[in-house]
C-alpha cells in the first residue's frame, strides 16, 4: 500500500471542512509528519510526493485558476523528506524529480546523501515533465517531444546508476587503526559519454544503505511503460477497470522479461480513491455529493485539463465534441483518459477521475474484500491511495481501511527490514 500525494508538499483543502489549522498547515511539515506516522502505523510501504515546477497561466491566460484556491502551489518536496523519516522508522518516502531539469550528477549526489540521512528509506519518482512553461523556467524554449523525453530519461538513469556505482561495495574501510577511511583503488571515474549527458564522476559521497535508492515511475504510454519496465522498482498505474489492471501488469511483466529482469522485482500499484462510510448507502450518498460538487465546479476542472494539454480550453464551448489530442506532446496517457471519459469537453472533465482504477464505495470491510478480489484477478502488487490530504481522509484510511485489510491478510502486519527497498520487495 502507498499514498499518492497529488500536489506533493502543497496546499491541501485549506478552506474545506476537516482541513485543520489553515495558517499553521500551509508550508508546515507537521501535517505530513502526522500523515507519515499514521500510515506507518497502518503498514504502508511508502508515501509518494508529486511535484511540478510551474505555476500555470494557460487557462484564460491568467494565474487565477492556479492561485485562487491554492491547488497548484508547490513547495519543493525534497527538504520535507528528513522531517518525515525522522518521525518514523520504516515507511519509505518518495519525492518527485524531473529527469528533464535535474542534472544526473546533482540527482545522484542528492539522493545518495538522502539515503544516508534517512537510513535507507528514500526513493525518487522520475517524471520527464510535459509542460512548456516548466521547460521555460529552466531555460528551454519549447517542450521536448514525448518519446525523446523518455530517451533522455533512460540515459539519465544510466548516468545516475553509474555514479552510484562509482564506489565499489567494499571501498569504505573505516580502518581506525591504520587511519584509512576508504581504499582509493576502489573508487572510479565513470567517464560517461552519451547522446544527451556527459559526466566524469565519481561521486564525492559514499554509497548509502540502499546503494541505489528506490526508483518509482508512473507512465501509461508505450514509451512510459518501457521506461518503467527497464528502470523502476515500483510503478504507479492509472488504468481503468480490472481488465486493464490485468493487462497492464501482464504487459509490464512481459517487457521486464524481454529486458532480462524478473517481474517480481517491480511492484505495480494501482491508483484508487475509496469512499468509506459506516454503510454502503452512506458511502453512496457521500460519493454522489462529491460528484455533484465536481460538476458544479466545471471551470476548475477545465483549468486542470488546460494545464495537462498546454491548451486554453476556456475558449471552447464546453458542450462541443471532445477534441483530437493525438498530436499533443503532454501527458499522453492522462489525455487518453480524458478523451474516453465523455463525448464533450464538459462530460470528459466532469467524469474524469485519474485517481480511480476501480470504483470503491462502501464500508472498510466491503472495500477491503473488493480490493483483495481485484488484486487476485489482476496479478498486481497493491494499491496507491489518491485522496486529498486531510486529517479526516488520513484517519479513514489508516484507522478504518487498513485494519480491515489486515484482518483479511492483505496488508503487512509489520516491517521485516530496515531499508525501503528490502521492505518493498518483502511483501
């Protein structure tokens, strides 16, 4: 089990019921520290913090949709990691970084350092970035084409892993008697020369407890799936329906085998947003209220669509047929999900729910049973909760759903190992 924090270290439901102390929570790590301790108590494998490097102004050509409700405000998630791991002992913490913006040497050194700071409980979620304005923040004039972004990302991973391996496993001696910290003959340059990157190496840090921090990835396109099968330790899948869940896991497994990897070495988690209540009827009523609120807030939904496609859809009639996005270079799998969510722009953005591979509405016990049945059929490894970070949602999942899952033997009873990687592979 994991939790996908859709706006990372951001602003969550600041003006809604159960949002907590608004002024204290914004930019403050304590809400997320409380979340980490709760999810560790629940037996979760990791928390994944999304990130973005852009404040969008595509929709209506202004920043209003970005700042009015705070939904696209992002603090850098990396400095949050030590706060979360200092308050916990076992749960893994994954922060998002862009292979398009971080130089491989910088990323390798940063996450090797974090591996030490967290005692081996850090991971990196790799994204290629698909927003033109974000590219411009880093001095690039235009969006790098979709498949080229993944070609660059594959090479990026090769450089990072080479740098992590620039110290042999037995290079660090810590020989106090002879005054030798490390054997210099076991430290090497990498002299990487690729199409997109060059790096001399070695790192001037020593290998961390995991040596290779966990790599997380979420890609639904063909290039994205190939990238995940080649490089990832855990993959987030935002597919629709149990048949697509099974197809996705089978596809990733086949790709891994073709690449010489064991499919058991990657954990595939499917996105869900369970709606819990004391009865099925109450849960259905709660879900209907959320759908109604979403439909009434159509402009905000279209603003999100504008961001993903880098196109201002406010200029169009929302009741016109859904447009052809086949040549758009943004999040291709996300845009495909939009396209099949409705015949018109209004229907598509109202019905679209990225965070839901399968609908789960009911009591903790009924939802736990459904989750077990879906996973038995699909052959995946688990689920990633994708709900807004509110204290109510955290409590419902950690103290309601998780115990129900544990009673059915579907969630770990305890952590067996000290590092994120070993715990991830152990269950």
